[in-house]
C-alpha cells in the first residue's frame, strides 16, 4: 500500500506543477496582451547596428578586441557587441 500512496503523491505533485505552470503562462499572457498592438521603438538601432562599422563587418579579432575596450553608445557591454557581431556574421 505505501507504493500506491507514493504514486498518488507524485501524481498530485505533477498535477500541481502543471496547474501552476498553466496559471503562470495565463497570467503572463493577460499582463502583456496589450503590448501586441504597440509599435516598434527605434531608439538605439542606428547607433548599435546600422551605423556601426565594427558590428556590420561581423566577428573578427579586431572587432572582438573593440567590443571589450569600447564605450561606444555610452555603455560598456562586450557581450552585447559580440552578440550583434555574431548576428551580422550569420544572418
């Protein structure tokens, strides 16, 4: 009988996790639903991508060094620069 009891507890635990996941998903959709009608904000794309030679030329040794040493666009975030360079390189 203890085995059936453990199986029942495990099922209750799984059901609870599924219901909690569904509730979290539903609350997120309800919370952000209105943002689907918002337009695109183009605040920093020209500085970060469209007019940035180091990003547009993709990943090179020089561009990777630049990513770790620059404060371009008033921020130091080398992983963002490397990510943008990889996006340009592959896409």
